[in-house]
C-alpha cells in the first residue's frame, strides 16, 4: 500500500465516493475492509478486526481459505463458464458429492439464495398442478411472519417487513402467511390447494428467532399428512452454522426441498442449490427453468472445495462446541439492558430492551474495540463468526461485549 492508502483520509474518501455514486440501499458501519484471513479482516488503515458476521454466514469456512482459493484459481485457469447448453466436467462430481453429503436425491444449482428460493417456488407450484392435482393457477404456498427469503418481487410480496415490502407492489398472489413457530396455525391454514410450506429453521434476519422445540417435526408431520411439500430455507442456517450440517438435523427432519447457498462457496463466488427428493424435482423438464451461470464449472469447483474443507477440517463440530461456550459467555456478561441471549451453534444474537438505546451504538463501540457485528431490527445484534473460531477468540468476543453493552 502507499502512504495515502494507510491514512484515515483514504477511508473517508472511499466512503464519500461510495455515497456519491452508489445506490443508498445499505447502511453499513463506516469501516472499509481490504483484506481477510480466517476469522479476521483488515481495514484500509491496517487495523485488524474479528469478523462476527461472516458476510451473513457466507464465510463459514473463514476468509480466503487457502484450499478453496487454490481450487478457484486452478479452475479459473482452465474453464469458467460454458452455460448449460454444454456439459462440463465439474457439474457431475458436484452433484454426486453434494447429494451424498446431504442425503439428497437431486440437486438444482443456481447462483444466489433468492434464486434458490424462486426455483423452489416454481417447483412447488408445478408439482402441485402435475402431481397433487391442484387446479391451474390455484396453488398456495404458506410462509411465516418475520420471514426473510430474499429481495425479488415475489419474495418481498410475502414479507411482513414493511422496509422490504412497502413501495414495491403489486405483488404476485398465491401466498398465505401464518405466525412463525405456531404449528396449530399452520394446520389451520392448509387447504386442498396448499402446495408447500416455506420456512426457515431459525429466522436469521428477524433476529435469530428459534421456533419452539418440536415445531419443525410437527410441520413435517402436517405436510406429510396433507400431501404438502416442506421447503426449508437453510441458506443461512445450513452448512454447519448451527452445529449440524443442516439445521433440520436437530429435529431429525427431512425436507422435500432444502435450499442452501452462501457458505456453499466459502464466500468466493455466488453459488446456491435446491436439494430435493426425486419426486419433487421430476416436474422440471428441459427449457422450463435455468440460469446462464447456474452450475458453471468455476462455481462447481469452488463449491466442491468449500464442502470438503467444511467437513474434513471439523468445522461443524467446532461450531457446536465453541458456539455453546460463546453463548454461555455472552449470557454471563449480559447487563440489565439485555433482554435475551439466544441461538444455536455459532448463529447467536443478543437482544436489547427497547429502552437500552439501540443495537447500532453497541456495534459501533464493538467496532472501536476491533470486533465487527451488525444490528438487525434496531435492538438485536447478530453474532455469527466463521466456524473456525477458537475458544480463546470466543472468550475475547464475550469480553468485548462486557465492555460495549450498556
């Protein structure tokens, strides 16, 4: 770096340029990052921070994992994109390894998490018409209040968050909302036209909200009894984040469609997938759904490496063990301003009482102390460091919260 890039003025200039030319659809903390390694990131002034967001769980394996980087560089030097008009030598092994790891019958590769959700919605509707026998254009999909599944028009149309929804209508019909965690409400909402129930095992954007014990198992029973597809959005909760490969494993549930993304590439490249049983995926035929970049050789090579390091390096078990330690440590330093410390594995949250002054101020204090976390819904701080977090690093995080909490 030159002398200018190491000065605070350089960060200010970058922030000002971003504000001048960029759409103002985010409100990030004013830290400008330039490098990452493991659980740490560095800003343009050379200051190090412990990353407690992991790019919303896209960097479960840690920043710039060398084995994923190697796979990406090697594949980028051979072949990056063919489209699905032709076959490539990375797609078949990606399918095989992903299905073997997750116990799935079929996989549909896409790019973003929102694309995976949209793909699942299309599959569920087509399944309802072709297999279940729902009348044309009458299929309904049940969703939950507080959900976050992406930013497309269809998805924000069934959001209960005014900031995500207001001003973007009209929205596509065919969705019915029930309270999250209420199995009785789900049962009452199911009709002969119900195609699917779409739900997050833990609601991430809502503030790491856990449903009551047994909720997912009961949802599975209701869906099976009523010939309804269970779709689990594991884009944030999946791939080790909660201390299991998939969060559905905590209740021994198998979804008909499971959606993964984010950490599927270890943060190197947009990769997502719909995992399915054979029956649900069988409704798709050539020409009915696709993506220019979905299943490209670079994405497949990166995802294969990301899955290998996640499993071979013990990151999932580490998330379970260190997550319990961190959760207990955060609870032990909680002040009267803290309403609740909750979560599972390394998907945790500290919620403040509304009168405590807001979570943003706590995040800014943590930033000053070398820890990056992000608020959600004003009063909640999400804590989701990479799954390679050590005991000492977990203890250090709790020490910073002890100082930063009001």
